[in-house]
C-alpha cells in the first residue's frame, strides 16, 4: 500500500525511474554474487570517466603490494591449516620459496610441542594470538608471534588470515637490555661497595687522626702528672704515702699503655720490623697463647709447609696474636677451640680490590679461627673501631681489635674478619712477603761509661709551660743546670746569648714555624759538637713526612720517668762526644 501510494505520487515518469533503479540494483547484486563465487575474471563498470575494467589481479593490487612489502610474514590458511597463500616475508623467514610453502599445512612448520596450541588458535572463530616456534632446517627453531583472524565473510571459518612476527630480534634486544641491566646493576653494586670501602677508610682515618691527637695530648698530661709525682715521691719519707704515690704512678703507666694502644690503631706506633718466618715464631709463644685462653679451650696449629718470610715487628705481632686469642676466648665463654693457621697468599688485582686497602702482591697470612657464637652484621661492621665493645662494663676497653688493625695497616698489610651468628669468627692478618734475610748476630756493645753532669748546661725547648717547668726541674734534680725557651726562635736567641749551653732537649712538634727537628738541624749547623735529645707525645717518627729526621737525633717518648730521662741524656752526651 505504501509502495502504491508512492507510485501514485510519482506519476508515470517517476514510476519508470524507480523501476529502472530497482532493476540496476538487482543486476548489481547478481554481479556481486557472481564475483564472490569466482564466476567472472573481469568486471566493466561505467561512470563519469568512462568504462573501467577491474580484474581479480588489479582490484586487490594495492593490498597485495602492501602485504608483500611487509617485514612480517602473512599467510592465508584453510580451516584445516592448509597454506593457501604466503608472502615473501614469511618465505624469507623460513628460507624457502613461497611456491614451496603454498599447498603444505601450517602444522608441518610448527614444532610438535606447539601444534596443539596452534590448532586451538586455528579453530577459534574469534581468532587470537599465541607465541609458537617454527621449524627451520638451518636456523633450528624460530620463535614467532602468530596472530590469526577469520575473514568476515567466512562465518564457517574456512578462510583464516594470519600475521607471523619473528621474535628473535625482539628477544635479542631483550637479551642485550637484560645483559646491560645486569652489567649496570653490577657496576652500581661495585660502586656502592667501593663507596662503602672509601667511607670506611675515611672514617677509620678520621678516627685514627682523632685518637692519635688525643693520645698525644694525653701523653703530655700523663707526663705532667707522672713527672711531678715522681719528684714528690723522692721527697716523701712516709711509707704509707709512698705506697699511695706508687699506686698513682702505676695508674699513670696504665694510662701510658692505653695511649700506646690508641697510637697502634692510629698506625703511628714505633715498629721495629725484621724479616722472619711466622712458623718459627709461633712455637715460641705457644705457651703464652695457651695460658691466655685457659685450660678449658683447645689450641690447634695448622702451619703450612714452606711458609714465606715476612717483614714485621715480632713483638707487635706477638701482641696482636695474644689480643686475637683473648678475644676468641671471650667469644667462646671458656669452652671451644682456637685454630691458628698460616698460609702463603698471592693477591691479584681483583682479589686485592675486593679486600680493600691492600695492594696486589705476595702475602703471608696468619688466621685465628674460633668456635664461638659469631657476630651479626651490625656488630661486625664496627669491630675495628676504637672503644667499640660488646663486653660488659669493665670487661674490656674495646681497643684489642683496633690495635691489631692499626698494627696490620702500619706493617703494610691488611686485616679481614669473617663471622656469622652460630658459625664462629675467623680473623686473618695479611703481612707483606719479603726475601729471607741473612741472620745478623748483633755485636755486644761495651757499656757506656757514665759521664757526670758536671757543668753541662741544657737548653730545654717546650711550648707547653707546665711541661717546660717540669722538664727543667727533672734535669736540675739530675744535677744539670738548665735554661728554657718556648719556641724555636726563642731557643736560637738564648743559644746565641749563652755559649755555655752544651745540650739541646727539645719537643718535636711546636708552633711558631720551626719544629724540633728543624731547630736541632740549625743548632747542629752552628755548633756541630752540641748534644741533642728530642721528645714528643707521639712516637718519635710521627711527624710530617718532610720533617722525618729521626735517624739523626735521639728521641725519648712521653711520658717518661726521671730514670729514663737520665739514661737518654747520658746517651746523647756520649754520642756527641764520639
């Protein structure tokens, strides 16, 4: 009815035009059906520009060119996996010709383990993607990403289009990125380790300088206390008071020992190194070690044959071993085993870098291992710091390991420690290797004949007023006459004005632009016969490198007793007279 109404409105001309359009539409639909069914090879279409002829080849030519130029592989598959078409990219991937591939099944190109996954993807009406491996004779298995999609007009899934992407470049990039990431992580870890070592070294250096400075000042204080007590004691006749003074003087000596430990950590103690074999030294101190740890703890020795010689101060090494043994005893709570072992070690650059603060080369090592409870990391990171201790108050000063640390570093070696809770602790000393030295038997020197003070006049140079006064009293008590000065410049002026001065007794480190060695050298150039004795709260050799002149002048280290001063003054006078 609606159609008739429309036709009535259009009239005869309108009806004719409408019928014509309907006819052309039916012809177009019939033509499309024929094209879809493959019943024609070409189609002629009229238009404003004239008639155009479309064949199956030129109709999809732009798309074919696009597909052929793709780097990815492109395939057309039947519902059973038969390869109807593949582009050159897919053929190149398998290093075959497109003609050799077409007509085969895709399953023939898939590794057996991935065929079930491929067939599941092929049977999916919605399509999808999966990572599978293709078989290639020359290249082995090729990992690819396969994306399948059924044609929209093939609802029964008979025709499926697929894109195949080679994953090898992607995986190679991932590998390169992973390797670069791992390398970067290693570099970051190494940098952090190096920074941690540097921080630790800087911290220990700062602490060493601080403790060394404190030890110097403390030695000066002990010198004042001990020296004055010594003078008082000589004037006291009350036995009870003498005993009390002796107790105080004993405390002064204990304080001096404490400062010596601080100086050991600061690596500024006086060492007398010699070439020796540690295997020869250990039997000599075995009884000392056993007594130090007690009878309830076993001491085992594991000494390597053919141990190299090393250059080390034997007395300080003995002290270090005893310190480590006592620490091991305390860690085992009087029950367990201490094993002392020696070994020859050749450190290459990576091994030395890993240890830190040690140069590559040949080293002799001595290791003390205990069976104690071990230490957690937070304790292990502080064990070499002075005054750090986990012992009860009064049970330890916290200077044992720090003293061993300073001894090892000052000897040109290193110290390492390994420990874990429940696994005990092992401390290893690295001492530099040296050639076996010829044994030199020292000649017994003739005893020095005492030279009475007589009219010897001593010039005392000390910047500290209290020490200067004390030194003056000490030498006067010994029978010498004395004059004093506070700086090097003052001392030179006093010397020029008093020709009777025959001995210089000077502190080494002084303000005013002239240290004790420089003053001694200047006076020696003016008066070659002048006897010279130097002193310092530091060991005698601890001065700036440019000022190290210890071989030229006798040195006595503070704090000293009046008897020690008398012996040092006598030796200086005898040597100047030779």
